[in-house]
C-alpha cells in the first residue's frame, strides 16, 4: 500500500526566505504527483502537477521536482511571503489504479513578517 | 464558475441521527470525489463517481455511509446512524479527467457528532 510522508510537519520561516518542503512515497509506480495548498477552513487548491515522466514543474515562485526512482518530491518556494502561510499537501496517483490519490499529512507553513 | 459547492458548511448533530451532506460539482466535470479529513488519518478518499456512476467505494468505512449521484450536478453523502467518530471535515471534489488535472475541491462540511 502506498504511503506518503511529508517532512517537516510544521515549518516557520521569516519573510523573504527560500524554503523546501519534502514529500516521499513508498511505491515508485506512480502516474503523477500533485502539490496542493490548504488554507484554514478551506478546501485544497492544486498548485502543481508533475507527470511521472517529468522531472519538475514551475509556477511563479513555486518549483516542484520529482525523483520517481527514489520516491521523493520537493516543493521549493522562493522569496516566501506571509501570504504563503498555509498547509501544503502532496498527493500521489498510482499507475493502474483508477483514481485513488494518496495524500500526505501536509506541512503547515508559517511565514512571519 | 462558482466552483464546487458544498452544503452545509457546518453540521452539528446528535449521535444516532441521519446526516446528509450535499455537493454540486463544476459543470462539465465527469468525476466527483468524496473525501474525509481528520487529524488522525489525514485526507482519505471515500468514494468517487464517473459520469454519475459509482466506480470505487472501497474507502467507505461502513454500511452506515452511502453516497448517490442522481444527476451530473448533484451528489449526496449520507451517514445513518451517525456516531461521534464520524466527526471530521468532508470534502467533495470534481475533475475533468481521471488523471488529476483540474482537480477542484469544495470548501468542505465540518461535521460534529455529539
């Protein structure tokens, strides 16, 4: 059974810092990996989706990388801002499985002004 | 588009009562998903539909849980009878494809069973 782990569980940084969030998964037979953002009391918003054949995806200050063979993904946030404060979750969609995305528990990020 | 709409936003009910959660997906999305989020277990897929047909309900915890999608614009998740351990945030999401693109979540229903 696919297990998705996110480290750290919580992270607090001063505004302006670059930071990296980590996601690892146990079964490398994935179809894609997706990073989501969740604000308190809200649903999840998709940030970046990386197909299994891709190495990275970029959107603005966000860059997500994927190393499928080692079962790892990172989300890099450049020049962090207080508005980036949220919980970030990664989710893995497995090959051959119709549509079960396995989510990590998330990293709660706080960016201090 | 108003996005995925869930109602109610909050529900407090007594143990043993029936609870019905509602979801309106984004128009044109063929897939609809019900998730449950708790501190202990994180986000779990309960069931999903494709073109109104339930495809995988292996995540539904017990027979007390049931879900329907009578048409492309409406789905319900029902718990009968409810128990305190059902307390969680229930999310509905919809997408255009099975591949994960365009995955859009609703704001969730926070259910408290006392």
